[in-house]
C-alpha cells in the first residue's frame, strides 16, 4: 500500500499558521514512507471562497518549502482537486445512499430548527436535530416536493450501538451512536457539507492516512459512519496536538497573529519557521531543537508525536530564528537578505512620497520611519492613552476598529479612514484628539510620523492587524464576556448610525 496524505484548506481567508503546521506533518509523513502528499481545495463555501485566497495558500506553503505531488495547480490522476468542481461526484454518491435507504430528505425549515434548539435548551437535552423527517412516507415526501419546499439530505445514523475507531496517537475511541446527529450531507443548494465532501474525496483520492488537528476528533465518528454507510474502508487517523496561545487556549486570531504572512513579513526565515512548527507537535531524538527538513523526514516516527497541546511561543520562535540567522546566512549575505526583505526598491518607491517633504537630512529617515522595520514598538500606557481616556475605552476603540476593518475586508486607505470616523461617532469622542493619536501610537509607537492612513496601507493587513491585537493585549486584553458584550453593543450602535 502506497502512503497518501493530504492537506485540504478552505480558501476563505489568509492561510492560518495551523494550516502550515498540518501541511508540514502530512508532507513529512508521506515523504518518510515514500508516499504522496497532495493538496485539495475545499471551496464549497461559495459565499466566502475566493481565488486570491487560494493563491495565498499556494504561496504560504511554498514559503516554508513544501511541494505536493498532486493538486489544483499541478494536476494528478485523481482530480479535479477543487471541491466546487466535484459536485456531480458528491451528488452521485448521495443518490446511492438515498436508494439504499441510508439517507433521507429532510424538509425541516430554519424556523423549525430554531424551535428545536430552543426546546432542547429549556429541557437541558443535547442540542441536535430531532429526526422528525427521518421516516416520512412517499406521499409526504411528494407533497413537500410538490409545494416546492427545499430540503437537505441527512445520513440515517444508527439509533443504537457504538461507533469506534483507533487513532494512532490517542488510541481507541468509542462514541455511542445516540450521541451522533443525523448529519446533513447535501445542503439545500445541493452543495455538499464539509463532512460528506471530506469522506468522499479521501476515498476517491485513495488517502491512506488522515493527519489533522485535535479539534476534528469529535467529527471523526461522523466520518466513520459515512465510511460504513458507503461500505468503504476508512483511512488511518492521526490527530495532532492543537496549537495553543500564551493563555493555554487554542491559538485564535481574535487574540494572536495567526496569518502565515505576518511571520513572513516580520522577517522570519522560512527554514526557521518550518523548524519551529515541527517543534509544536513532535520531539526529535536527543531532544534536538534545530534540524533540517531532511533530517526529520529521515528520522520521523509517529510514536514521537505529542498528545497535549503545544504553546505557540513567539520568544522561542525568535530564538530559533536567531540561531538560523547565525548558522545559515554568511556575513556577506546578511545585508542582501535584509535588503530583499524590507528595503527592496518596490517598497522604497512606495515609501519615498510619504517622507520626501518631512525629512531635513538623511539621518531623519529612520527616526521617522523606524516603525516600518521593527517587530517591537516602544508602547507605554501614557502613549496609548490620550488625556481623559481609560484603558477600557481605548481597548474598546481598538477592538471595534479591528472589527470594522475585518467587516470591510479591504484594509485600504478609505477603509481605515471610514472605520476610524465611525468608531469616533459610536463612542462619541473627538476623532482628531482621541482616535487619531491612538492610531498613531498603535501603528508607529509615537504621536507623529508620516501620513497615518498611507502608512497603514504600507504596513499592510497582516502587520496592522497584529499591532491592533498586540496593543489590546498590552493594555490588558479583553475577556470573552466583555468581548461578547462589546460586539453586541457595537452592532447595535452601528445599526442606529445607519438608520
């Protein structure tokens, strides 16, 4: 049996470091056993999937030195490798399940589903579909269809017994079938759910080992039941430790820079970042921390994969990157690499119009523009808190600016200007005296510099987002409860402004 692994990211945003983490171990596993590693694009979310995000996936994986034997960009014998191009395949398999009596049409409306959810909450029952359309008669089905009522296709999960599987990291896992919902296979728009497409694609593409994060363990029983319904042999499963933030919780973009491009643009070497990611879920013999991709491929042993979550420690990454700088880059190559990273002609041509009339000597350049080239700004509370503002207010303002930019999605000059003006109105504060000084402090670490909005554009989405998050954490951060209350208030106030 030839080993085949895959990574299947969704092109709905910029690549998360967790995607690189999973892709790396799938690639290492396949290479160690002389197998194939393939890339599949899970783009069935038609409202959020975008071609530019797919390109970002390719770019980020190549940045850390990964290649794949099959994928949308390189082809292969089991294509197509985009799920949106495989809808006929999913519908055919669903029709097979329907004919075999292993799936059923569910005509339950959104209002009825909400009613089921509320009743479950009040009675303390497990929230899930109550299977009210599981045993409809042909006459009832025909009546619903004649009325033009939309439906989803659900799997008939066994009502008794257990679903069992063995995870090569966690061991044997057993879940009562009664705890597994009659999962939706095809949505009302006839597009597959993640679970259906995942299982069908892994089977059709002959995937032998599914290596993914711990958070998917709870979904695995659904997948096993689907394999059983189809009469297919499931692959082996390996659920990797989760990446954790400094707070010990799952690494979240709400609190941490998680975009792969943030680390690229911050000046980390791809070799060091790749090495760092392998430290998150694996331990080399002799407790070595610095090694090449070739070394871990040669020595790889699944038994050395950890069980508990791994803290994504930026200080450890910085230390590791320094070791790579010292060992990998000769002195004569150091400046060319730095110049290529931050002082290339393309970037400088964009920066010069911002500083041309603001410097008296060349010596003023770095005093004015140092914030473009540093990872650590000299924040102080005095700097971040304008007169008569509290930490809570500034944190709230920064959080709402971040939400505004994320909702806008453009992250351009117009966006930051409009969002900052809106936030000033929502909080009833002076835009020029309160919001602008806060933004100068967050982005530049000072209260004056090059034009603010143009500087924002040059910093780019990933660095800007990280600085907003880091400044929020610097001021004490926000609890989940406070964030939920703030979001509710923010949405309500925005609604009033629109009216």
